[in-house]
C-alpha cells in the first residue's frame, strides 16, 4: 500500500470490509471473516497512542481514523465514515460490544446534534463531498441500533444529527455537475456520486417526522433522476 494517513492506504479513508462480511455470510468462508475482524481490530488499534513512537510524549488517542482530506479536519468525512462502517460490520460479524462502542465514540467525536453545520464549508464539493459518506454510515449505525432494540441516548444522538444534516442538505445541496467550476475534474464520477445524496435522504426519511419524510423522499427522487440523467448524457459514462 502507498504510505499515508489521510489518503491512499492503509488508512481509514480506504478501509472496506462489508463486502468481505457478505461473502462470508454467503459462503461460510472463515478467511473472509478473519479479515473482517482484523480490520475492525485495526481501527481500534490505530487510535491507540501507546502503540506509536511518540507514546512517551502523547499516549492518548491518535485521531488517525477520523482525519479526512487533511490531518487537521476531523468533521464528517471519508475517514470516520469508513471507520464507523468497518466497526459496525465487525460488530455484526462478532457480536463483540467493543466494536460498536468504538463506533459510537467516533460518531461523538465527529458530529453533534447541535453543531454549526455552516462552519464546515460542506459546499466545497471538491474537498468536502465525503461528508455524505459519513451520513450514509450513520444510517447503517441506526439500523444496527434498531436491530438490537437499543432506542437509547446514543440512538437519539445519531438520529437527530442525521435529520439536521438532511434538513440542511434539502435547503443547500445541488447536483455536483450543476456547478462544475467547483470541481477540478468535472467527470462522470460526480454524476455517480450524487447517488450518495439519494441514500442519505432515504435514511432520513426512514427516521424523520411525516413532514420530513415527504421532503426527503422528494429530494431523493430528484437527486436519483438527476444522477441518472447527467450520467447518461456523458460520453464517458461507460468508464465509470
């Protein structure tokens, strides 16, 4: 793997184990499950400052799993999104609570129900598009909490946060390619990335009030149709 903590690998920005877990469920392959568990353990170990060469100066949490794009950005992004997804999946595979506990710890570090979303500059599409990934992972986390019948404080924390971001998106978000000047390379990738907005709005519709549900479903349909339309209009669509 290329070296790096905020991009490339190994890093939480490029860590995926759900496909391996589904493969294990379909086939019973224990090697796949072992890889799933190792990745979950790696997410926890990456935060352990006592394992670094700076352990005598700073033995606390490293923050390595929540940095996205740059080392000083620890808001909703690709790093914590994949971290939460990996930890939740590892919990599903093992039923070991420490993985879900760590996922909840990461969620609390990255977002808050009352945070000022405007200060995050999320409409900087080139550099902040990945906040959508984190909201997708929140949806997955909420499903696990529901499956455990844990409608508790942490469930409410994540649910309220997801709905606040969805409300903000409903007011401010637009298809990426509608403003190509914000993108370094306005390619077919961006039309496809709009599908993430569809899923975020669908998760929010599942958990919101009746009024929020209708608004989110309407937005989900809009972004789905725009994503497909824009993708089909691009000659490079088959390269995606």
